[in-house]
C-alpha cells in the first residue's frame, strides 16, 4: 500500500498549472494569481487628513490647552476629493475632512473635538489641546511605496488582497484559468434528490458534497446525472464529462466488485490509470488517471471516504492546477478531549469537533458511511497506526476548508 505523501507527491509532480487569463479585478475573488504584482503608485497618493478637523501649522500650538486656547482664523474648507486649499499663512487654519489633501504650510490636523468656536466670531477657531507636528496626518506612501510587491504569483486572492490591488488602481490582472470539474456519482442504488426511494435505494449525496468542496478551491463544478453500474453507461458518462472538463471526479465503482466499472471504462476511453490502495482509513481505494492532459479522480463511494480522499489528495491537485502553492489544510492546535486509539495498520483520519475550550472531540461513529459525525466535525485528526492517545494530549486538527 502507498503512503499518502507518496501518492500526493506523484499527483502534484505530474500536474502543471493551466494557462493564465487577464481578468477584471471584480471577477477574481477566490482565484489564484499568475504573476507577481507591484504597486504602480504610492499609497496614499498624497498627504491627507486622518480626521475631520482643521489643518494647521503646529509651530506655536504645542502650548495650547483648555485653559490657554489659541485662536486661528479659518479661511475655507476642503472636503475629501477636492484639490488642496491655498497655502496657510501665519495665524490661519483651514477646515478639512478625513481623506482630504493638506494645504501647503500645514503640518498637523486639529481634531474638530479639540476646538471651540464662539458663535459671535464664527471664523475664529480656538485650539484647546497641544498640537505636535504631523498629528493626524497620513503620509503619502506610508502604506505602500510605488514599486513595492503587493501580491505574488501562486497566492490566492482574498478580500484583503483584492482591496489592496483595487486601492493602487489595478483593474485587470493575470489569474490562472479555473478548471471545470465534472462530478459523477455511480451506483444503481442511487436516486436523484427529490425522487422516490424504492426498496434498496438511497439518495445520492456525494455530488452535492464534492460540489461544495470543489468550490472552496476556486474551481467550477459541473454536476452530471447519476451513472448506472454498467460498462457502456459508465464509458459514455466519462466521455461526455471529459469532452468539457479538465478534471472529472467520480464516486463509487472503483473497488474490485463485479459492479465497479470506472477503471475499465476510463481505460477504454484511452485513459492511463494509476490505481492505489492508500494506507489511510477511511480512504482506500483511490484512482488517479490521465487522459491527454486531463485528470480523473475516482473516489470511493462511501461518503466519508470520498470527503477524506478529496481533502487529502484531490484538493491539493485542484490548487496546483491553478498555480497555487499552499494546498495544506489549515491546522489548529488543540487538546485531545477524550482518548483515541487506532489499533489498525493504517493511519486513521478521525473526525473531530472543536469545543469552546480548545478541545478536539472525536465525533460519533467513525464508520466511512457515517454522515452525522462528518456533519458535526470541524476537521480531521491524523492518528498513526497502533496508537493509544490519552485525553489531554496536544494534537493538531486539520481543519475543513
Ligand atoms: P462503492 O464504492 O460503489 O462500492 O460504494 C460504497 C458505499 O457507498 C455503498 O454503500 C454505496 O451505496 C455508497 N455510495 C456510493 N455512492 C454514493 C453516493 N453518491 N451517495 C451516497 N452513498 C453512496
Ligand atoms: Mg457502487
């Protein structure tokens, strides 16, 4: 049996990222950058006010206080978006709002809360608090200097990256093409959601689950109809999916049973097959195959096995296909809340829930068909073979994306 790491390494070393497209920034959330990006300008682009208040020259205002207010004559105002006001002269100030440019000669902004105005003399602003040079001023380039690298090839564009790219004025950027991922479920026992269950039948739920997982990687899933356990039906369904999709994910039909047709049907289409028993539980068996530059991932039919193999093997491949470099699941340190044992020969990926105290609690029955435990869990605990862990042990939980 193959180790998880060896299997993953083989897949990742065979996969090349898809080509990149120039895409409007507004369409790139969750996608993967295909080139380093530098800021074309200083951010902020000009010195500006951090507050609503009065632009002043700080010289002589260090001594201002409530008991010794200092008067300045206000000659006009600059709202955000306007050009700077005229240069300040001695004894003057200029009304200014957050984000507005400072007039020449101003080196500080007095917060509007720190002044007093006598209604009889509305043009005179009494400064009631000490002013130091550069109080409440945001400097040109203090956030970013023109030319600074702001995002790197292989990074994923989240809300914050997008904000910075937008703020420096980029409007189209190079992102890796999103793979179209076809989802097929095989099994005569499966019924489409909304249908009627006859004796011996169950509702199909894997496509829905994998669809949600595929979306977390930024790929575009396409759901195909349920495939009957017949050689021709399986071959036709794979042919249709591969005509459109860079990646096809099937569930079920990859064991050694008489009704498992995925492998033969794929080879029949000209696909090159790698079929592995991977030394993890739940999870074996797992199929990876290539048809021209396209990939088949054949997951086990049991839903928990399908989810675990997706997370550990397919998710990294989908990220790699988009040029991403960080395919590890996020890790949270936790304390084991109840004992865990793995008497078996294979690593066991135990479903755990995180409690409010930072504990990792194994959930429910750990069978590969048990969906209630999976639905309660926040992640997986990688428990080595022949292991007994006491509660209280520090552990690392691989979080669901
Ligand atoms: P298989 O891998 O085809 O032998 O299926 C293993 C187990 O998973 C069987 O109990 C199937 O009924 C179940 N199963 C297979 N595919 C699905 C599916 N798409 N949704 C729910 N259960 C499934
Ligand atoms: Mg089956």
